[in-house]
C-alpha cells in the first residue's frame, strides 16, 4: 500500500495534503537529526503476551504487556548506559493525554528495583507528564515510534519518507522484540521484587 494522507486521519495532520505532511515531517526530522538524540525501541505481539498469560504461573506479576515493554526499554537503557564514560540519569516523560503513561509511572519503582545496584545512577526522577503539543522531544518520540511501527509492519517506500526515516533513526542505539519467553523473563524479575518486598515487610 502506498503512503497517503489517510495514515494521519484524525490526527494532527487531519485535512492536510500529502506534500504538506511530508514537508512538515521533513522539517521535524531535520531538527531531530541536528540534535542527535539516542533512541531505543521495544515491541511485542499481543498474541505472544496472550501465550505467556495462558501458560505461565507468573502471569500475575505482569498485568499488562506494556509493563514488560517498559522493563525492556530500561534494560536497553542499562545495557547502553553502563558503557558510557560519564553515566547520566534518564528521566522518563510521558504524554499527559495517555493512560499508559500513568500506569508506567506506577510501575517505575518496581522496575527500578529489578535492576542491579550499578544501574541505579541511570534512573532519574519519577516519570513525569507533559503535553506533546508543547514539548518537541515528545513529538520526536511519537514520530520515531510511528516510523518504527511502519518498519516492522509495512516499511515506507515513498522516497521523501525514506529520507525522513533515515534522518530520525540516525541515533537509533538498539531495539528488541519481546516474545512469550521475554514476557516470562520480565515476570521473573517482578516476582523477585515482590518476594523481596514481602520479606521486608514481614
């Protein structure tokens, strides 16, 4: 299927012509490229999460696939960050209009506790919320995520969009797909955290 303006219906580009969308995306991509942000990505299939839930005795520790995806993003952050000469803490900022961000904020302390002590300097403040209409970094993350989804499901072919994708993924540092075994590994970590907290309160 060719790229059309219909990909953006009901979004911020509703009513725009395709060439107008491309021009706007290119201008945003050039800003992203100029700042060279480091990008990480994780994705999963719902069918793999359903398989995990149906077969794992630890399913109660992973109430949502997004919890495992957040865990995976922090794992990638740890893997990349521990090789930095000057490790810097990472603050997670979520779109204030999304429900998943609120859930992720509630999981944060649990996810942080699942990592070894040397990972702690990489964890910043409790996740915050901003308006993606006002914060350019959130717009950049949305744009990166959109192209990542297309790369997995249906790669872009329009030359201008291929160039846009090249610009915004220049700082791509790593990504992974979580299968049922990946959900199980995350659940093992959360089970350990839960048991440690039970021991601490008993």
